[in-house]
C-alpha cells in the first residue's frame, strides 16, 4: 500500500519521499519531524516481529513510517478504540524504552516472552470480563492496564498475575495508553504497531 493511501491525513516531508529515500527504503517522515526532535516513533501498524523477522498480519500492509507523537497518536488511538479483542497493557518505563508493541497470545513464545510471563498474561486475558472502571462508563472492560507501580518489570510474572490493574473498555483503554505516551517528554521508539488477533498484550523493551 502506498504511503499516501495508507495515511491520507498526514503530511510527509518531501525529501523523505524522493527517489533516493525510496531507493534506500527509508521510511517516510511526517512534516513535523522537520523541526520537532524530542519525540519520534517508527510506526509499523500491520507488522509483528517474531524471532527477529517481520511478519505481515494482513494481505494488504500499511508501510512503516516515522512520526512525531501527535501524528502517531492520531493514527494509533482510533485503531485501539476500535479493537474488539482483550488487551493487557503495561505502562512503559518512560526513561528506558525503545519499543512499544502489541503481541497476540499465539505469538508470545515467538516474540521472546518467557514461559512464566506468557502464562501469567494469558491467564489475565482469560479472566472474567468486568465493567469499565472509568467514571460513568457502562461498557465491558476488555482492557487491563498495569502501571509501573504495580508491575515494574516484565520479568515479574508474580506481579503480572496478581496486580489489580485498571479494567477499562477499549475506548478508555486507548485513551489511557495514549495519555501515558503523551506524558513522556522525550522518546525515540524504533517500533510501534497496532493490535491484531483476538487477544494480546502491549509490552515494552
């Protein structure tokens, strides 16, 4: 899929769309990256990396692009809000993360999650659905948000299995995730994707 077709509402830097950029395979960059340098992310919405190799999750795959925070969240939040599956989302360590990506349950092992961690996340994904905890919301809580205070490390499978977290609907889960990224003043993320499959987790490294 062409960049302009995949992201019709984003203006890209002309020099990131010239013949040399296309020849070298460099991702297109949003126009804001001309002057904004504190926050950027490579967004590959339809790609999951398993055992070091990228795999497309659709027949038609949107290309990866480099985006500022505003452009990234403008693309990501609506997609998160429309996702109908179950999600466990971990708050990243703001000063020490370079990737923030979704991995479906069936890909936990291939994505490198340790078996006890995979089992703990899978158990949370299978737990009984409860109502969204956001004030006044009556939607089903398909998201579980786990803060850094509750789960400081993705190796801590004990905390993953027992932390209360916040149960949120897709719309408020999307808002929580994107609000957390908004609160991080600086970031250079090499990989962010969109959710896929029936259930999974947003993890950081």
